[in-house]
C-alpha cells in the first residue's frame, strides 16, 4: 500500500513535538492533539500495571489485587482482561472503557500531558468487574487451592511485586499474535499451557489446551461471588472462597473452556477452538524521513534525524534507545510500547525508512541485540521479539526473563539493558521508591538463559548503565537528588550499596551498609542528571574509537570518559565532546554501517531539561578534523598529567597561567543535592594556582605542577592552549581524586625534570557583569531553564515560574508549616543559596527539589540572576519554547 504523500507542512508541525505545543486553555473540549488514542482499538493487547483492589466484604482476597506486570487484553465491545505474567493468574476481567490514565506513558502521551507523580499509583479498571483474583498463583499442582503467595517476600513483606514464580511452579513464556487476538503461552510445573481469551455471544471465554501431564492441575477461576460462569470440558468446584477447575492427569492434550457472563446470556461455552493460520500484517506502510546535517567545523558534530511523526497510525514516537542489527538496521523502542526499525542510517541520511515492528510493551526505554535477535527491556521483563513469517513485524513476544522484582512504583523504570560477556545481560532499574521492593534502584546481571538475576549493586536513584563487552566492566550514572549530592559515575560490582535511600522507606540517614563512592562526581552546573555510557568499539570516530562516552541528560551532552586504574581503585575523568544536541539524549550505540554514534531520547514535561523538544534522534559524527580532546587526565602527588593526540605549542603549554584549577567537596544529606564546600568546611570553592608547567619530549603531554595535592571529591582543571600548528582550544576536565600516585617524570615521557612546586599567588577571581543579559545567560548556563518558566507558556516545569515572581506574595512551607513570604531580594537570594529554607506551597512534596547554589555561583552572578528575575516580571518572550523543526516526512 503506497501513499508517498509529501508532508512538509505536517512535518513542521508534528515531526519534533515541542513542549510549547500545548494549548493554554487546558479544558478537555479545547485540547488538540496530532495523535490517536494511546490504547489502539485494533491492537489486541497492551501492557500496564493494574490496581483492581476491592476493599469491602465479602471479597477479602481482593483487597490487595494489584498487578505490577499485566498483559491487558483488548477483547472488543468494551471488554477487557488483565493477565498477571508473574503469578499466571487472570487478575481482572471487566466491561467498561478500559483503564484510567494513571501510567506514565498514558498520562504524558498527548501534548498537554505531563509526568506522573511518583509513588504507588497504578491505572484502575474503568467499568464493572466480571471476575478477579487475589495474590496467589492462577495455576497450581494438586486438587486444593492454596491462596497465599509462594514467592520469597521483598524487604517490605507487604509488597506485592515480588517477581516471577519459582520456575518449578510455573513460568510465563510468550504472547503469540494470532489474527485479531493473541494466544498466551505458559507452563505450570513443566506442563505447557496455551490460553486464548475472546469476547463472544455476551460472554468472555477463556479456552485452554493443556499438554500431557502426570499430575493433577488446578486453575483458580475467580474469587467467589463475582460474576456468572459457564464450563465446557472441565470439572468446576467452589471451596467457599474461590471458584476453580480441576484438570486430572492425562496422556493427550486436554482442552476446556470457561465462560464469564458479561451480558444476560443463556448460551453455554462453545467448543474449544483456537485461531488458525499466520498472524496478519498490521503496519504495511513505512515512513520516510531525512536528517539535517550539521554545518559545524568541529571535530565531532551532531546530525539531527527526523522522527516518523506524523505516521499513518497517528502514533506518538518517543524513542528511548537505538541499537543495531548486523546489517545496520536500527532498532528503536518507544515509551508507548512500540518498537520501530530504521533503515538507511548511513552517509547523507537522506532516505531513512521507518517500519513499525512491534507494540504492546510496558514503557520500554531500552533494548539490546544478541545473535542478531532483538531483546527489549520493559516493566514486564526482558522480551525477545521474533518475526516468524518474515513480514517485518514481531508476531511472538517471548518473555526471556522476569527473574527479578517489579513493583507498581511509577519510578521503577526499565532504564537500561546492555550486553555483557558470555551472552549475559546487565540491566538497570529505577529507584526513587515509595516501597521497599526487591530490586528498586538496582543493577542486575541476567544469566545467558534468562533464568537467574544476580545483584551487582543497589542504592541508586535512577541508574543507567554501560558495559564493556570485552572486559565486563559495569558502570552506571545516577541523578542528583536526596542523598545524591551531585551526579556520579560509578563502577558497579560485588552487590555494593551506592548511597540512595528514601526517608519514608528506609528511615532518615539509615544506610543498609557502607556507601561505595563513585569513580568521579560531576558538578551540578555541568550536568545534574547522568544517564548511560556507551563503549565505541568498532567505531570510526577518531580518538574516540574503542573509548567510553557518558551521556548527560539535563544539559544534553556527551563526555569522554578517561579511566585511570593506576591508584588504589578505579578512577575516572570526564571532558565534554559535544553539547550540540537539539533533543534530550538517553541511550545509543555504534552503527556498523558507518561507524558513528547514534543517540535517541525523550523527556516528559516536568523532568527538567534545558531543551524544550520532547524527543529526538541524532548521529554524532566524526568530521575528520583534528581533535584536541584529552586522551588522559591523571592527577599525581605533584600535579596533573594531560595527554593529547596532537602536538602542543610549547610556549603556551609551559605557561602555568594557561591553567585554572579548583577543588571542592559535597555533603551527602537528605536534602536535594549539595552546596559546594571548601576544604575548611566553609561554603565555596578552593581555587588553586599552578606552580609550573612542562611539555613532554614528544610534545603531546603537559604536566602541571600543583603544590599540596590531596584527595578531594571534586577536582576541576581547565586549560587554554594551542596546537603546534597554531589552532587555539580550551577545555575543562572533572575528576574525583581518591588516591594519588607518585609522579615519575622520566617514565611519563618528561625526562629528568625537577618539578617546581613553589606556591604562586592566585590570580584574582574577576567578578562578572551584573546585568539583565548576564542573568539571562546564567539562566540557561546553570540549568535554571530546565525547572523555571519565564515567558508564561503553560508548561509543566518542576519549579515555580519566574514570570511575575518578584514582589509577589508567596504561600510557602517552612519546617513543614504553612506561612506567607514576599518575594523580595532577600527571599530570592535565600532561594538561590538555601532553597529548602522556604519552599513554595505545592512543591514541598515533589520528588524533585532545588539544590543549593551556595559555593557554585559568585556574588555577582547572584546579583545578575536577581536582576533578571526582576526584569521578567511580565515575562521574557525571547526565551523560545519551540524548537527547530525537522525535514520532510513521507509515507510509503
């Protein structure tokens, strides 16, 4: 089916949806959207958590009926069923309008949508329950139902999300698409079972085919006194608590049918039947886009790739990752449960063909490729997606692994999955928990067969990992927040604890074990939210080839990671590669077609990003220009070595005035983030003067002599140099000094030099201008734009707007008590330097908070920010909330 309709105008409207697209009038009748409903009426299932609790007598078994991992079957005619893949039970059957929009994907799907509140919130059935079950296995061995949970409890024994059943009891295996419906495949005590659910003749019928079994099996149908039933080919019993069916031992396949009456109907269940033939092709069309190539002359440039918006299904496209098959086909999961294939990602990027491959997943953010097969990580587990009939669409979703816990907590994101040596995977799961589940905020190793999960580390707020596929080294970023004083980059191993707790869950400052500190911290002003790491093995990216890069989210950027294993433990330094992204980045990988790095990502309104575009994809391309990135930044007991891939001008390299150094510490507390502290404990930064500087014999390394080098939480070194050919360049690097190795000048290539460590007078730190324009510059530079609006656009920001702020009277919370305060200069200054002193009412219970900028900004910068806040009392329309739009899109 060929449309080939050129949609230049529509592309400019929809292709890269921006935060400013929402109408100011948010009344329901005036909401406009380019997208169809999140739940697609013609697709047979989607995945979601489900809260089907009934708190009243006479159904005590249903008081905790919550499903963290649910397959929601869309049966048509407003009939629905939720199958729990962990407990192999039909959690709920109902007639109505589906589910409430309480999930992250549903609530944020349309342009007016925003992030959900953190915590134990799940969508609920909308309509009348026809059948439901409590927290017990839906299938059991024996002839008497056991209505308790056999799984090992979580740290909180009341937590329902305990993960899968022990394999000897049962295991969910696959969702197999069949025509307009699906067949569920699972096993009980090693006995294979196929189930088909449909709505027909006023009833919802569940048909089963049970493989030969030497054991008597029991299937719990429903809690007693909930609905009417019919049976075909099976013995039905009632023990006063539940209705159940018994399947006796049998040598041939056994089939039976159970009917839940939805409307008044006297018809008995039909003869057991299953859909026959191949699955139909649902999305034959493709969408063609192209990229806008960078015109920058930098060494590493960013090409902006148009997403397949709009598309024939009016489906939102929010990519979380891109990984590649052997032939260079990109595999892209989206938050809304879809997986797309992207072809033509090479060279000029003029003809990128997008094909929709799968749907129905539960907020997937990431994927991995093993043996050229697609594995997608969502809240239900790790799925292997298979196209068995060659039509470029997945018709079998095989649940490769759900051997780890998953709660209904909205922030327990499936953050990352990466390949590890020996066919294993490493996954990262979000924290910020409101319950003490098994694996909130953890990093896990998944065995090659998917049956075992091993804890590598826990105590993360929102981890996002990278794995060296050659050595197995596991690293993870995390987000600044409560108990996380700034953005860290960790080595993850040995089941260590990495510092994040929730006061209400764990107790205030009650750490379960000693905290493992990160390889390095990153300053808040550089990036407040670290994401994943990518190893560039097999790349064609100059000096970045075979190196690791680290992705920053709040201020979209990638950093080169320089690992240092010379001391007592693994340390790392970071230096920026490029920040020329036009969208939020999350994950990426190297494309085997062109050897370049591709990055995809999205944001939800309210996540806090300095950009306004909601989603995008980019290629980070090596232009061939000479690189001036450092190859190594290595602190020693006498100073710092910086190595480059090119020769450096000697006069500039040996002038100590061309280097700036600073050190500071953080404090880990229940407050959001941390101020910066000098060595004496006072707020501020210790600036350090270089005593001397030396150039190596090969002209590619410099050594900066620094007196009194000591371990410190944050060390920054900046340089302003030139290559031997005269090309000037400037850069900063950031590291944490855990230990200092002795400097050996001859071994490091500097000859037999004697390092001059005579203290030099520190150059006076010049204050910047105190102007409106400087305040506006700082508003963007310091990331204030990510949380505070200034132009009156109706955007979901995580902090109060600055428009109309100065001089207004504010309702605030001080020490948990409500009061009022006038937003004068003193109030604003305190809000910058001690933001938790007075919190605007309505923001005190948010999961995000503002870190202290004490020690981060100078006095003149505070004054410039105050001047800007005063000046935007009526708004600043020059701050744009829309973004550069992408090139044309067409359907084929």
